[in-house]
C-alpha cells in the first residue's frame, strides 16, 4: 500500500469510472425504488467556482446516502442566465474596449451577450466534477432553454388572465449606471457624510442633501403640530430658480427635529415624498432621466442645468442659488443613510419608471398556510420565522428589468393606437428618441424596429400577450423579466412532465440563507400557484463560507480562496471535509488552507 494517498493520480479516473457506469442515474422507480429528488441551485451561466459553491457538498452527501439506501435518486443540475448580473459583467468587458451598451440596438446586444456567455460557460460544471459532485449532468437545464422560456411565457399569460399582473409607474430604485430598476432586496444601504444645504424658499428655509431635485418640488411640508409654521399652511412660496409657486402643506411625516422642520416634497424622486404627494394630490414632476441627467421643466430660469449629470447639476444648482442669496448655510459634515446599487456601488436614483408588477397578496397566503402546516420544513428552524415574517410584509413584486439579457416580456403594443416613445439607433448608429408617430414621418417602421433600444408605453396602454408578433405595426416590450421570475419557476421547468406524480414536491432545497427571501419565497409562490402544492418538502440553509478570520470573501479585501487551487493541492475530499467539519447550522464557516491541509492529513490516516 502507498504510504500516502496521491489524489491527483486517482480522483479523475475514479470520477470517469462513475460516469461510465451510470452511477449518477436514478434507479427505475417501477422496480420498487422510492424517488428522492434534489434540484441544484443554478449557478450563473458564466460563473466560475467560488468557495460558497463548495457547500453543494451537502446535496452530494444526501444524494449518495439515499442512493446507497436504494432510493431512485435524481440530482438535477442547471445554469441561470442571471439577467442583470450577466449583463453587468459583459458591460465591464465592453468598457475595456471603450464601448457601452448604448452603442448597440437591443437585439445585437442580446446576441453579443449570448456569445459572451457561451464562450465563458461550461467551466463551472467541470469544476463541480473536480469536487466529486454526483449530479445527473445529462439532465442539466439552462434558464434560457426553449422549454423554460415557453413555461415562463405560459405562467405570465396565466397570471395576466388571472388579473395578477399590472403595470405602474410607482417610484422604484433605479440605477442610471446599470440602466435598470431594482427590487428593494437588491440594493445596499450605507452611511456617509455629505453636505446638507439650507435653502431659502421665501421666508421658509429647507435643509436638503439633494438641491438639484428642487426643480421637481411640488410643495413644502411642515408638521401639523409645529406651531412655528401654522400660519404658512395653505399659503404658497416661490420655488427658487423657477417661475413656479408651490403650496405649503401639513403632514405628519415631517420630523420636527430635522433641519428647520420644513421639508421639500419631491414626489418623483423620494419614496416618502411620493406617498405624501398622493396624500395631498400633488403633481409628479420628474427632473432626472434614466441616464442620470437632468430634464428640467420649462419654468426653470437656469436652462443651462438641463442635461447635466446629477452631481454636476448639484454643484451648479448651489452656485446659482448662491448668486441670488438663497443659501442660508451649509453643513459640511452631515452623516446620513444612502442607498447604492449592489452591483456597481453607485447611488440609486428613486424615480418613477413604468414597470410590470405581480400582486403578491393573492399568492402569499397559500405559502404562509403551507409553511405553518409543516408542508415545507426549514433547517435551521430559526429561518422558518424569518421566512414567515418576510412573507407577511411582502409587497407587490416588480418583475421587469430594463436590460437586454434575459427573457423578454411577451407583450406587444399597437403603434397605430398607443402613444409610444422609443429610443433607437438609425442606420448610422446614431441614437434617436421620440414619439413613434412622429418618427415614422422620417423613418420606416423597419428601421425603428431593427434599431430599437428601449420602448416606453403609457401606464394605461393596451397590450397583447403573445410569443410571436400579433400583426403589422406592433412593437414588443423591451423590458425583460427579473431573473428571479424565471429561476423562481425552477421546480416547474427541471422535472419532466411524467415525473411530477412521483418527484414533486422535491425532497430538499439546499441553498444560501441570503436568498431565502428573494428566491425560495418566489419558488414557493409559483409552485403553489401552478401545481397547488409546495415545490419542496425541506429547505436547508447553508452556512456562509468566510475567510479564516470570519470575514466575507471579496476581491477588494484580497481574501478570496480559490477552491480549485485547494483541490489541486490537497484533493477534493480534503476540501469537502474542511467545509463540513465543525459546521454548525446557519452560521459561518471559516475556511483556511491550514484546515484543508489538516483534513488531507486526517484522510491519509484513514
């Protein structure tokens, strides 16, 4: 016998032997084998292995254990197109070439991203094999496979018929850099110092960190119990740098202790202001566009600010206010909370953007009832309460994203009947924007359609849901489904039709705890909506893999551990044991090379 185990000499050959023997295929249920099914959380299509993927080892152990017990085990792998995430990666690739998404029409951008994904995909499955995962690789599903797209279209069409889908220009979190709206769960919150400007609106003074949005102010507000300002309620004040006058209203949302106790109401660019605007029937005046540039109303007296980027416009606005003596003072070190994009880290812009929404109230009740009835059980148990608490407060879900990569929403608008605005590239690749009817006086419909980048339809516009163009003169919605809308149907698109009677609900869904709300909740809603039954019997939430000090791994910290390098050096079993040894439920797993080396030595002794 060899004095030590040389993993490099045997692991690859053993894995090939397993595959050749069909060891990962399920036994025939017709011969009395009970089914046991796990669906692999699909990694991003263009992703490579990171330490967290090593936790799929838990699935592999369960599958191997049940296989040895005689179960007909099916572990179905797959890949997620990861819409916005993948487009973001591709745009970084474009930036290195001095290009951006705005240089391409929508269809060309989609094709380019598809090629990019194809060139960079497939690696992760080979890396999974290096870790010894015994999935049925022939059953792999990609969330842009034709049958998946067809199923997603079918779900959307059914939801439209069931009156669960609507369009709204409700205020959303929008990232101008990435060019899309994001759900509340997809933004980060942080604190930072900014300047707090005290601006004179006639006799009243308002404190704000966003002076550039004042062009969209619809009112000033004071607290109804603040006696300092009682006499001003119901009057009007001049809005600086415009020819407009705005009312002063009383509203309990005002914090008397903040600033001067007077706040500006800008319904188009602040969540609280949006709600206040509805209460007081105030106009919504949008002054920042989706490229992050100022679009001022005609009543401005400083038209030179129009078209400027937000931060440049902020400085210019202050400069103009100082010229007219409208700045009382500036607090240079005001600490406040800000929202930033979870991908690019830039400031989010709250703005009114037409989006598609799903009504969750009719869907979430069945999920809550099923969990309380223990039809789906959570491990660790504490996550059941986390899950139920989230379901109770879940708001309607914005399912549209303003990106090209993904499943395009199959709704069509009649250009002859609807007041549509589009952005498109002409034959010289010059971007043009305008109302379709006006553009058709100079450009052909074919030119507009082939060069189409974005389309904007009125909220009350009529549309037809169809997988194919319903007739001449129709343009398709340019938004795509949120990637969680398609991956939320994972249990509905991975099983074959004849397997649902025996393998649905599936047995275990093991995944990261940080996507409990954003993914597991959606799979539960879709499963119960489509099948009347929960999609899985058990949910296991992995611990989070960290560095040796318990810190989250990130490239910026320089503490990222490449699992394949550890496998090359110590073998798959050593890494698998290091990830699971001492692993408590739902906590953190510190991973260090010393631990992997120790597991290798322990394995050698065995």
